[in-house]
C-alpha cells in the first residue's frame, strides 16, 4: 500500500483524492492547506489527516509519496 499526501487541498487536490479511491494500492494519508478550516473540511470529506504546514506533512512517517496540487 502506498500512502499519499496531498499538498494543495483545494479543487485539484480533491480531483486527485477522488481518483485515488479507484486504485486499490493507494490511499490518502494526509493533506495540507494553510487555511485550517478548509484543511479540516477536505480531510473530513476525503479522509486522512489534515496539516496546515507542508513540512509537517512531509514528516509524517505514513506518507510514501507526495502529490503537489498547488497553483
């Protein structure tokens, strides 16, 4: 199983999060967005833990790959 973290938990991050549900070997572990309320809402909808700082997301030992979905 590959644990993925998304940096950029907005519209395009959500597109990727939904796509990940179709792949058995991949799961969303965490996402990151500076706005704490928006980050929490994204995690509530798509799963995983929410972070407000990308460096904290990178320190999560459950993450094997990072998807960057920022403008």
